């Protein structure tokens, strides 16, 4: 830390005035003069040229002034680091996050771990439900913030875009459907296994199918399963096609348990958003979590 005497010198040098420096430092002008005189005695050289009512810096004074400018920048940088760290340590309390299946299973765990490492006083609770249920919990103040598919829109909520995800068609390694590219027109005759109603994944799939001219009632749906893992495990054994997040089947695609099914003219991309109650998007621990999650997901 720069000593007080040097701060007095800095104020006089910056203002080129003893009286203005005194006003800035809330001390008397004689006190300023005393500090400067003692500093000049300490360093053994004159720091100011005094000519009637004007003062100017000597060469030594100019040199010291420039060095103090550099020192003040370093001091500010160090103070900012400690202030930031203090702020991090002061962030405490509990945050309850509700997230749809894909996000809660395949994205948030890593982010939650790094968040807790950065903010050790924060307590974290994560609820995994389908998107529809999560937004109900948010509306009833049962959770602090939600992370769901952006297709859900409600004027009582504030949405902040988080990340994108691809939903792909998949089948087992022994299914004939993964051997060649399919067309949208073939889908009605192919057995499908889908997520349950209320699932964000299923809502996005239904919307995209309708955009290419297919309604669910026109399809051969042989099973509906609640949850990503249940649908994955079903598809490994069945000769059916399902639609799941590419994030959720990365491991199975690598091991060969599941195959990606190419369907010409069908590309399903969705966005995930953080959702908070309108007016609460910049309040407390949830705000820090959203900022951390967005930084972590792009690093």
C-alpha cells in the first residue's frame, strides 16, 4: 500500500496546488506543506519548484509522479482482486435450480461442481423434472430458477438464452433403420418410441415434425417413456426409432450401442434458456449462477 505521505505528494502533483490537494485530502494546507517537506527530506531532493503563487515539479518530482501513477494502477489491480475474492466468499445461501432432463443429467452437474468450488458457502439443490413441471414449480416459488427448452414462453417469466442442442433420431445397433438414410415420408410406417407428454424434448420434436407435414396421430407410436434414460434403454433393445438429445446419447453412439438415423429434410435444433420470475432476474444467488453457467459452457 502506498504510504500516506506519498499520497499527499501525488495529490499536490496532480493538482499543482497545495490548497486544492488539501481540499481533496480533507486536511489543512499547512499539514500538506509539512508532509511534502518531510518527504523531500526523506528522499534528499527537492520535488517541487516554488515560484510566487505557482508550483511545478522538478525532474525528480516528475519521475516520482510517474512511478506513483504506475504504483497506483498496481494497487488498484491488487485491491480489485481481493475485493472480488471477498465478494465470492460472501456469496452464500441456498439456490434451488429446476431443470429439464437433458440439462440436469448431461450439462449442469459439471457446472454445479465448479460453481460450488468458486462459491463454497453456497448450497445447491437441483430438481430434475420435465419442462412443464419445472415451470409450474417456478411459478409457485418452489424453485429459484429454471433451465428448460426455450420453446416454453410465458409473459410472467424472464428468459435468458443459455445454449443450443441438437435432437437426433436414433435406433439400436441391430435395427435396420440405421443402415440407410430415410425420408420424412417413410416415418409414418416406422415404429417410434417417444418421450412422455410434457417433455421439452417431445414438444420440440412434435413441432418440427408438424413443420414437415407430419402430425403425431399419423405416426406409429408403439411406446412413450418417461425420462431420457428409460427411452435410451428401451431403444437399445427394440427395433424402433426414437428422438433424443445428442448430448444424452454421446456415450452410446461412441460404443456403438445406438446408431444415428439420418432423415433427409429433418433437422431439429433447440435452445435452452434460464428462466426466472419477471423482476427477479437480477436478484441474489441465481444471478451469479446464471453468469457462471454461461461463462463455463463457453470455456
